[in-house]
């Protein structure tokens, strides 16, 4: 009888670890990697709009690359 309980306990522990491994990835993050005030403003507008129209079942990044011209930064939205 004790062996059955021990086997059931081990099986329950293994099953809980297997389901936890599937759920480890957290979704819905928007990563801000901008450096200028204009980039931060764009990130804020972009993230508000994206959250309004999407269920956010993915992660998204937003990077800013400075350009050679002073007032024209490039905001990049990588798609994976």
C-alpha cells in the first residue's frame, strides 16, 4: 500500500513539473530599447496602440538606432 502512495506521489510531482515547464515562458512584454525622447514617445504610443488591438500572446521589442542626422532617429520593430 505504501508503495502505491509513493508511486502516486512521484507521478503527481513529475506531472506538475512537466506542466510548469510548458508555462515558463511569459508573454505580453514590450521591451523598450529606445534612447531618445522621441523614441520614448514613439514607444509609449506604439505600446498603447498594440495593447488596445492585440491579445498580446507574444513578446515584442522596440529598438532605436541613431542616425547621422541629428533629428532623425530610426525606430526598429523586430519581428520574430
